[in-house]
């Protein structure tokens, strides 16, 4: 069966089941095209929070689907491939957060949404790359435990210099942004396309952040690309975003590092999405006690953002 046929079947099934399909901007193009909404973590968390649909098919990695499940206790949350797991989220087990809190009792704990539910339950508030600065600024504490991404901690510390940002773990990272996107590759692209504006994600290494025209979440990049009169952009993030940017800005050119691929995000496919809807599985669940805490800290973040 071709993609178009499968997409039509998925759309019919989703309508029949009152399901909404949410997809992260790093998903493969055919998944982005079949989704009701494509966005970054914050955008998708808000959509999951507000949806009236009875079922959510979440095409993203584990921690995103868990957040959707925690926010919607009475609804069914499905994930096409349950093995789509973010390695960065796995770098911060709950126990590490508990120990850091014991060591720094006066600190507030801000966790990036890219953490597993059991760790989130230990946070005071969550953040995404889009609102991390605003979240940290909103807290009265001078000292902030911030995890799990060391590069996002660097980004926040630079913009909130009156607070002490303590990364937990000390060196958490996104394998794509830290290892697969290097400054020399971007410099090369800049030599080839001297007029292009560099948009970088805050999960990128500090040397890239410091040389970028703009450091933004993926949704921030999409907005900036729309707003600016520039016709060419170098985009330092997972390559999947380029599909969305090109679709939304047909008159502009976007250059990405083609090898910056998150294999975890790419585990979903149309076949798996169709099978998940058809069989109503795999269902994403979060234990009740943890889900309640995740809901509280997610709502604190969303209330600052909405
Ligand atoms: S791009 Fe990085 S942070 Fe995002 S899911 Fe993949 S490994 Fe995790």
C-alpha cells in the first residue's frame, strides 16, 4: 500500500475513533503530513492538554507520550512504536534528582520536559527549550537544579546571570545536538551560503550557540524563518525540521546537516501508526501517583506559558 492510501486509512480510522494525531517536528515527512498538529514539545504538551478527543496518537518519543498520558487520565494515549526512547531522558533517573535535592535543599528543581515521568514527579516545575528562561526567572530561588541537558543549562545560565544554575546530571546531553552537529560543519555551510542566517537549538554546544544569529526552540525557529525577510537559513537541529520549514516557507531555502538524525524519533512509521490505531495499542500509561505529580508540574509550566 502506498503512503497516500495508508494516510487516508489512518485519517478515516482517527475520525472514527475520535483520535487526534500529534507529531513532533523531527518525525519523518509522511507522519508529519498525516498529523493533526506538528510542533515542538511545548506545543504538543499544550495540544495534549487542551484536546477534547478521546484518544491521542502520539508520534514522538517516550517522555512526550508520557506527558500526554499524565495530562489526560481519562483518555487513551497510543504510541506507534513504544521503543522510541529519548536517550537524554534516560540520563536522569529519579534517584539522581532526589540526591541532588538533598545536596542543595535551598534550590528549586526545574526539569526539561525531556525527562521520564518518574524524574518529573520530583521537579518543582517543568520547562521546554521554548520557555526555560521564563520558567527559571519566575522562581524566587537563587539556586536552580536544572536537568538533564547541560547545553540548555548553559543557555539559561547565560540569560539569567543572577541565578546559580546547577546542571543535573553534570553532563547530560542530546546525542544529536551535541555529537552530530559540530561548529565546523556549520562553518562549512556558511562558506557555501554566506547570506544564510544561522538558527541554532539550545541543545547545541556552547560554541554553536555563541556564534548563532538566533538560539531558538524548533517552534521558535519556524516563527523566525517566517518573520525574517532573509531567504536562506542554516538550521542547527535535527534534520526533520527542514521538511516542515520548507513546506511552510516555499520561497525560502533551508540547509541542515543531513546526518543529524534522531534514530529514536524516526522509529515511527505510517504502518505502525495505522496498527496502533487499529489495535488500540500500545497504550502509554503512567502510574497514578506519578501521573498526578507530573500533571501538577506540567500545569505550573503551562500556566506560565498560556
Ligand atoms: S533529538 Fe535528542 S533530545 Fe530529542 S528525542 Fe532525539 S535524542 Fe532525545
